[in-house]
C-alpha cells in the first residue's frame, strides 16, 4: 500500500491510500500556506468568462503562458548577441547610458539576474564597474563575438544548445508559475479522474538485478552460470572459469555463449577502438571468491515479517575461509552466508542440508552489471563488438550446467526478495514518523521556514536539544541514509566492486596527517600563492595558466590539422577544399545567408557553399558536375546499402568530414584567443576571491580539521557493519538488518550535527544570507513580483479597442491553444500508461520508493504542479540519445543521424501539433510593456 496526497478545490488536503486495485480517500483538515492558485470555482462555466471579464480563467492562463513562452525564447536566443548585455540594464553599461528597468529589452532575464543572481551571497559584494562591467561584460561580449559553431553547423546537439533548452524551460516554468494574473480566475487544464502517477519513481525498480525480463535496447542478457574449462598450455592443463551468458532477442530463440574474464576485457578494448571518445564504464576487477550456501534446496519459514528491532551488530561471523564466499547472497555484494546455523530465533531449517558452492558468484553478478550498463547506451548495444560478443560461437549446456544455472537463478530471486523486504521494513519505520514529517513540512514551507530551521541549528548544540519536529526529522533522515548505504554497497549488481573500491581508497588516505595539515596550514594563503604562480604575467608575457590551456588547445588544433591534411589528399581538389575553408572563416552574415539558401532550396550545405560566388574562385563546369554526381551518389548510398554507389559517394563524404574538421579547428582557435585575452585572467582571479576566500575563513574559524577524525571513524564503522551484513544468514530477521544500519547512523549523527553547528556559528552570517536568498526565490514563486500582476483582460480588451487584434480570431486562437494543451496532456498520459503496461513486470519486481520521498511537493514552493507536469512532458518529447561520435565511415554516420531523426518522429507520432498563432502576435508589444512594469521593481 502506498500513500500520497491530493489537493481538493476547497484548498484542503486528502490522503490517498493506493492499493493494488483501489484508491481510498481519507479526509484531512490540513491546508497549505501558499498563494491562491486562482482556480475557477466549481460553480463557474469554463465556456463563459466570469462577470466583468473578457477571458475565462483558462483563456487567461494559456494566453499568458503563450506570450511568456515567446518572450523567453527571444531573450534566451538574444544572449548570443554581442549587444545583449547593453540592452539588459543595470549593472551592465550601455552606449546610451544606464538602461532603466522599464526600458530593458530582456525584462524576464533582467528580473532573474537582479533579484536571484546579483544578490546571491558572495556575488552581492562584487563591484558594479570593476567586476560586472569591466570584466564579466567584456568577457561575455568577447565570447559572443567569436561565433563558436552551433548545433546546425555540426549536425549534432552541442552542449550549449542543450543547456539553452533547459534554461528556456526553467525560466518559462518559473515565470508562468510565479507571475499571477489580476482577475483571480486563472485556471489550468484539469482531468476529472484522479491520476496517481509517481514521476520520480524508478520504473525499473529492482528489475535491473532480476535474472530475466530486463530487455535493454533489444537485448535481454544474464550471466546465468559459471563452468570450469581446461586449457592445455605447454605440458599441463590449466582450469579457467567460463561465464555462461544467456542471450535473448525479440523473435529469436534463447542462446548461451561462454566467455572467460579475458574476453570481457577484450570487449572493453574493442569498444574503445570502435567508439573512440566514448566514455566507457570500467571493467570489474577479477574476483575469484566463491559463495557457499545451504539455502538451496531448503524451504524457508513463514515468519519473514517479524517485527523485531534487535540490533544485529553482534551476529556471529563465519570462519576466515568462508568470509570471502559469503558476500553475495543478499543483494549484490550483500552475500549473506546462508548457513542453517543462523542465530535468528526464526531459523528452522534442516541441519542435514548439504552445502553448495557457487563458483565465482561475485564475479558473475558484477559482470552482469557491467554488460547491462554497457547495453543502456544505444551506440554500444548496436556496435559490432557487442553483437559478436553476445552471439558468436553459442554453446550447448549439459545437465550439470543447467542445474548450476537454476541454483544461481534461485539465489538471484532470493536476493531480490530480501532487498524488497529491507525496503518495506525501512518504509514502515519511516511511516511511523509521517505525522511529525507533515509538521516539519509545514514549518519549512511557511514564510522564513528555512531561516527558522538554521537558526535552531545555530542555537542548539545537540540534536537532543532540538524541537520535537526537528528531532523526528533527524530520525527520518537516519532511515534515509541507512537505506542509501544499503542500496549502494549491498543491493546492486555492482555493489561488491563499489565496496571494494571504497575500502581501498579508505585504507590509503592518511587521515592523521591530513588532519594536521588542515589544522596548521593556511589554505587561503596557499591557494592565493598558487593562483599568483599560475596567473602571473612576467614582463607582459603569457601566464602559466594561459600556456597550459593554450598547449591543450594547440594540441587539438594540430590534431584537426592532421585529419584535414589527410582529407585534402583524398579529395584531391584544392579549389573545393579552399572554398570550404573560406566559408568557415567568413563573417556570420555571409554564413547565415548561405545557410538560409540551403534551407530554402532544400539542398545540402556543402552544395550551397561550393556553388556560392561569395568564395572565389568559381567552379568549372566539370567541377560542378563532379560535385553534383557525388551529391546524388551520397543520397543514394545513405538510403540504399550499395557498395558501388558508396564508392561514388565517397567524395561527398570526404567534403562533409572536411567541413566539420575546419569548423572544429576554428572553434579551438577562437577558444584559444579567449583564453589569451587578459580579461579572462582577471575574471578568474575575481571569481576566486569572491567565492573561495569567505569559505576558507569559515572553514578555518570552525575548526573543520576535527571532523576528519569523525569521518574516518564513521567509515571504519560503516565498513564493519557492511561486512557483518554480508555474512548474515539469509533467513535472519530483516528487521535486524535495517536496525543495524539505523544504529550506524545514530552512533555518528551527533558528530555530523556538531560539524554543521560549528560551521554555522562561525559563518559570519553566510548561512543566514543563503537561506534569505532561497526564500526570496520561494517568495516570488508563491506570491509573485512586488510590481503587481498581469491584467490579461485589460491587455486583451485594450488591443481589441485599438484594432491591434480581431477579437473573434484571437479568442479562436486561444481556444485552439487550450485544446492543443489538453490533447497533448492526454497524449502524454496515454504514452505513460502504455509504458507502464509494457513495464508491468517492473511493477511486480520493482522495489518501493525510498521512505519519505513524497514529503515535499512542488506546490509547497509555489510551483504549480500542472506547470511542472507540462515541463516534464516537454522533456519526454525532447529526450535525445547521447551525441553522435565521429564515425570512421561518414555514410554510416549519416545513416545513424537520419535513423535517429526517424526514431524521434516515430516516438512523437500522433502527438498533437501546436496550432498556428498569428493574431495573438498583435498582443506582444502591449504585453511586453505590461511585463516591464510588473517586473520593474
């Protein structure tokens, strides 16, 4: 049973208890202290505007949203202009003097900057002229003037493009939710039925560790068993472990392949060669430990749900020979000894059961995690190396091997069951704190709630001195941290690898020496000296930092030049190459003109460049014919796999590669020029002074060095608890396991609280400023700007009166937008249902979400939940795979790009198309003036 809450029209809260087949509502008299959502009352007809209003509540909201969205798109795109900051307003300078807020060309971004960026703690001390104008503005205008290539130039999503899209959606969400309308009737689209969708939940749950039913990019793989093979070398036979991989693809029978550890290593190397530049997860270290089990073949008891909370810290450990083999029976890396000699009071298994040794069990599960992690990436899943690894040389299994696979499958299922029991018990413990967490939530979301919390931490020296709600929050936090430690180090397939790495790193850190260095050293002076060393420019020469960055960038430029020289030789036509180079070095106006021609005539950019008269010399008729034939062959070769046609298309493929190399080489050169500008060094030094020095002062006065010993003690204790949990009996009481991790957190919570308390009382008001800054954002989201509200009715009626828009046409366009938003919501809802139906096995195998995950909701902080849902829907529509890597075969790369576009079209098939908006454009000028007035404070 899961519990959530919904908000009724009368502003009350109702609990929902969601069972397998029903929803139960429980009345609750709690109400939220948030800004009214301006929702239409139940007695109003959506089709008619309220009294004395021109627009209905929905028409108001979606007109406001459309106009704000258009303004956000304009302002984000304008940031690429070299004159954007001059039109921004204070603190940036302009040729015409200071731009007043009511005259700012970018009112939305100006408001966010003035109220939520400039007054950020640290930055509020920056001087207007010395920092904002003479350094940051000069740097940003210089960077904008370099015209670094865009996504369209490189035929791929650049990081700047993705960042701009995210920023656009966040600004739109903030402004649509934060700026209210004046009428009080603003309303979003609502569905009458109750929809309980936990968007934050992990849909796969524990399925990622399940032996079967986890299809990833067309592959369902499981390292199902391990067998021993003998290989003769010189004289003797040597035994090796061979991992049996079950491979399943849609429409094909299951096959098994046998792979040794060395073959996994070869796969890793082949993928590095086949996909250069791709970041690959590391191969798990070789682990020869075994697992000994008496659980297999023994029936468990029915008392698994015991409510005992006795600590398990003194559970009897196994002998030294067995400790390494009992590592994987409870969650990956949580190998519990399944000995029948458990000290659990519920253990009642047959003591005559035979021990079963599972050979290389830890290694098997870590390699399964390794394979499934790789298959998450579509490029790796489709790679030739992966195809051959998973399908080459299948094997037939004998009866003994099949028995081994069944035993390991049973062990996998038992692990998942134990993990689910752990989460259920942890969630039950957290549920006991629900009433206190609700009070805590209300305290936080009320005005100055964060400031009150940190004042309490500053005033009280111990957790025991805190108020009851805060003490219960600390108790809830212990459960959260305990569940997180369990999940990371015991419950995942790659947990043994993570735990081993953590232990190695912990053993290598000299905590005592580190403590003394931190205690007696002056980090501010050290860092200042290091900064002087790297940024000094003796006799006006380049600094050491400039030389280091320049060396790296020059290496990139030289690498591109080698590729360029190779392609020029293959093309064997200097005139074609020179025209492409001149295009890359041309001014932006010329480039944009040629790009527009290519789009307008639906031709490739290469063709538009080579035929252009802007770049001398002109092509001869023979060269024009050669390029045209290569272009035709290119299109045919991309659309049809034909070796003969592919040869003819090779010239065009080389030309496309050459243009990309020229573009990237120019980008590197432009970045090098930015690095070598003096203002870059000055800006870096100022940022260091602004952010680093105040933190160092706090760290020094708070005696942070004493926390080094506390952290070392916590790490030692944590690894001890993890080792004990690994060795526990599978039939041991899961309540004891949960309690052991909660006890771990309880033993060290006072040290952590002491660290936070000491930092806070010596922060010179830094935390108070930070909380005030956060609450300033929340105040805007809950209550809107101080300059007033948007009167959408007056805006609309005024535009009608002066003839800027036709009333009937404009109303029709607004209604079309509302209809489109409703249909779009329904489409996304249907897609979500379909996905949940396809992943139905995940809901059966999936684990519950962590306790307390739904404690806070977006509406608590002023963000309307419907607006947040809309943004998430847009993210679902715009989701993209990883950037395409440079392909050795340009034709294959173009096929992938087109296949990606086709897949995006397929995923969005049936998605309602946004209607054309032409009449509402007449409202933009008046809306911009009103927006400036509202945001001018």
